[in-house]
C-alpha cells in the first residue's frame, strides 16, 4: 500500500468534510479512498455516464433492477 501526502485548500477540505459526514464514513481517509475508487471504476469501465444510465434504465424496464 502506498502512503501519500496531499495538500488541499481549506475551501475544498470544508466541502469534503461535509460530504464525508453525509456519507456516514467516519474516516476522511476511507472517504477519499471511496471517491478515488469510484472515479477509477468509472474511467476504467469504458462506459460513459450516459451509457451507464441507459443500461440501468433498460435493466429496470426489463425488471432486472
């Protein structure tokens, strides 16, 4: 596992802290890892957000979701 140091502006930190609190995660580290993982998953899937939404809608229409 890699350990990094990251500088974040006070304004961004405040926004992230509010989002972390809403998420229910107690650790900022866990919250940031979840955000980074979600971003990597979206970029790595090769499917755009619009395509993903269309797939979800089709699956819902078919009764799978």
